[in-house]
C-alpha cells in the first residue's frame, strides 16, 4: 500500500471542501471518500486503487445523511444509511420490496451492516483482470492499455453496454432497484446541491471506461430520492447466481408492475449481472406496457431487451439466462398479492 494522507470530515460541506482541495493537489491520484470502506480498502490493499488522500465520512452526524424518510410522495434515503438499515426498514419492505430484496441478496450481513448506500452504488467491478495488477491490459485501471477480458476468461462479463475498450460487468444489486423505480440521486458539490436521475449517474463505457460516473471532482452523494407510485408495492428482485448466498449475479432483474386485471398498466424492468452499468430494459417495457401479460409476449419482450447484446467466448450463455430471468421475474411479480 502506498502512502496517503488521511482527514476526517465533520460535515458534508467539510468533506466537499477537503475533496476539492485534495483533488486539485493530486490530479493523478485524486481524493477518495471513505464511508463503510468495504470495497475501497480491499482495492487499496491489492494496489488497484492508489489515492493520495482519504476523507473519512464516518464521523459526520448530519441526520439527513443517516435517516430514511417515507411519506406519501416517496422515500428520501440518506447516503450514509447502511445497507442493513435500508433492507430492514418497515416502509421499504412493505411499499418498495424490490429495494429491500436487492439489499438482502447482496454481500453478507456483516458487510451490509458496515457498507453505506452511497458507497454501494459506486462500487467498482469484480472483473478479475481489473483486480489483478499482474495483468497490464486493463483500460479501467490503466487507460489505453487494452482489455485482457476480451479474449480471456470472460464468463462473468457483460453482454449489454460493452465497447471494444471494456466488457466489465457492474456488480451491484441495489442500483437495479433504484433505476427501475426512476429514483434520483442528490449530490453536494462546491456549487451546492444538484439532483440528477439515477439513470444518469453511471456513464457508458465508450473508449473511456475508467470514467465510471458523471460525478464532478469533489462531489459527494448525499441522498437517494424514490418516488411513490402504484407500481412500487408489486415489485421484486430476482437474482441468479452460482450459489445461493454471498455471490454476484450472473443475471438479475428488478421489476415493478402496475396491473389492471392481466394488463400491464405500467411496468419497469432493470437488468443486472449482464451489463456494464445498471441497465433499464426499455425495449421490453415498451412492448409490455398497456398489454395483457402473457408468456408469449414476455418472451418476445425478453428477446427485444437483448437485441443489442454482444457476447464473447465464455459468456454467450448470459443472453439466454438474462432473457429467462426477465420472464421469470415478471411472472413472479404478476402473481404477487399486494
């Protein structure tokens, strides 16, 4: 591990100011915010991330960052709320089950207690070529070096949103629930607070996969805003993985459904485990919205969701698996009692 400076922030504004100072001073190794630390510390230990400065957020006591507010308009969830707190919150379990389920299916209980929601959505890929510094070719870790996964062992890698520069999969679960529910993210920077759709937080890879989000230097996520609606109670998260616990998704689907009899008055679908970022399956939604939910229509919608898929040698199975996961998730949501 390389030397770095360590500073403790006393407030969100303090953290932003410290972040901007350090970012200006260390252009090649910018500041990193430390919250739960469940991902960052691991990456620092193996030499993948080498920040020159850490700003610790754990002593910030601002209630707005640490509480969950639920009312008729929706949720406001502070970024320093832990995964466990959100997963166990009564209003989230009752009215937004896709959010609770996606958190329960992630990590272990020990990690869920430590990890914060702000850090969760910013976790880095689990691509083995990114995490093993003995591989020189990784455009995420070493821009311009190439991508060893393209012709390597790529069973875990993405088939949606890929580019010639990177095929690394976004590893998170909760983000799929957020994007399916049209959540927004509140961000604090030097210019004050700004709010953007959660769907705009993560960037397409293109030829610069090392730039993963649209956050500006020194900006800090402060909250997630989730609107209420008739679809949120009939929602669920389905995760397919090699083993039942403590494993990342091979394919997953976050589904929210508003039914009028058998007809989908509204439907939202997000996919995980198969894409480079939290992935909204809008092609499938457009085919299903306003239509009776039948298995034949679901399979055609699933095909449409993967029209742009590009598979490699070892991950071609993810196309079919992703389609089947989408169909199964919607069928389960349709059968829910709400």
